[in-house]
C-alpha cells in the first residue's frame, strides 16, 4: 500500500486521477489531505478514487504511526510549505507528522513539488537539504509551454514503483 | 512490446537506455532516450554504447533492406522507377562480437507458420547471433499483430516456455522474470 498525501496546490485535482492510475496498477492507496487541499478538492473525491476513507485529522487511532511503515509515502502535489516543514522536521499537521514518523522508520518518501516558479526558487535551500541528507526524493515538474507542470501520472507511477522495489532490495 | 519491457525493467530498478526509432507509443519522460531515424543510425548508436551494458533487448523490428542510393532532390515522376535495395546490417549479430559478456535477448516475429517452425527460427537466431533468449511469436494472428495490446509468445533457449495470450504488460513481466533467472 502507498500513502498519497495531497497538499494545497491547485494541482490537487490531479491527485484524483493519480490515485486511480495506482489502482489500475494493483496498488492500494490510502490518502491524507491537508486543510488547504480540502479547500481545493473535497475528501469525498479522494475517498471515491482510493476506495478508502481519507485522513484529514489525527485521532486516537494514531494515523501518523499506523500508516508510517507502508511501501511508500508520496506527497503529490507537494507545496512549498510541506516540503520546507519536512526539511526542518516540523510536525504541526497530520501530513507533516506522518512524514517525520515515516522518515524515522526509513520509509521511502517522494515529493512532487507543485508551486509557482518563484516559490520553488525561494525554498531551494530546503530542497537541497533534503536531497543532501537523502531523507526523500523528488519528481521534477514536466516542462511544457515554458511552464513547470504537474508530471504525467504514468511517470509518477513508474518512479513510485521503482522507488518501492529499490528500497526493498536495500 | 519494447516499451512495456522498458517500464517493467525500470520499475524493478534497472538503469536503462532506450534507442527509439519510429514508434506509435508515447515514451514516458522518465526514460533516457536516444532517438534515431534509420536502421544504420540505430546500428551506429547501439554499437557505440553496447560495451557499457549488461543486458541488450532487441525488440525493434528493423527494416531488412535499405536504399542503395538516396536522392536529395524530388524524383521525376514522368518515367517508371526501379528501386534498388540492399540488405541492412543485422544489428543483433554485431552485439556479442563487441560485448561477449552481454545477456542478449532477441525477438523473432514470424508470419503464419507452425509452432515447430517458429521454434526452429528462434534457434537459428541463437546460433547465428549468439542470442541467450529469443521471444518468438506469430504476427499473422489477429490478436497479436504489431501494435496490438495483447500478445502470445514463446520464450526459447534450450527449453521452450509458452506464454499464453495476455496483455503486453503481463508478457513483459514474464520475460523480465526469465531474464532475471538466467543472469
């Protein structure tokens, strides 16, 4: 099973089709959504796409621990806020808390950054920090019409399944 | 079939390079691709890089003939025209000469022949090119022609493994399983 964390980028709507693409590849998906993501798409859409209930808050079930050792944590789309918090291991919402728990368990983490170019430049230092410590990997945006766009579903699925297999071999 | 094999190998963690000519499928951007146009270009590109690789999978249906002469002008259409063709270099036969250690996987597409004849053709390729494994099929069948989503193949080396009609994705999994077992 993979955990798909959806954060507040306008690309959040892409997560619905992405979840379906994983299921077409026989991968079960559990979704976490940030508050900002819930302003963009309704959790019901992700519940439908994944066939599983969506985590929007942490409860007595300690969801951040329960799902921290799945095959992969995929943050798509990943905002500047979520990436920067992870770079400094801040845990102040369900997704950032899940991320540091997963990191502590050595679960693979992939970010698909989705933000305006200027924001991407502004958090470059945080991205470099994550890359240097090897705590997570990144799937770069697809360049089209001179703009950075959300990568194709197929590329994300290929990179995700590869990351899972490479991690198992280690 | 080539793209499905590339995807499956990539998912399993292989570092790979694709040499791509005229294909009808979209190549995902995660792949490292070298685009070529002609069979001789493909030959040159492959031979220049083949010593760096552990496995070579030859799925391309390379043209058997090429023009002896090429014109850089539009041909006059007022008289009849004879095309002079010459056989192309068989890429697959060059591979082991340059890199004898490589695991070589060939494909053999035949048209409307029996299972025994297909196996014989595959074994002929093994002796001619030093192929370690041949994936053979009959493209006259309506459900497994070039460009179809499904395929039914024989995987031939000393033994013969029949892979019944399945999606190209499923077949790719079986082929990569067989390669993994043998390297």
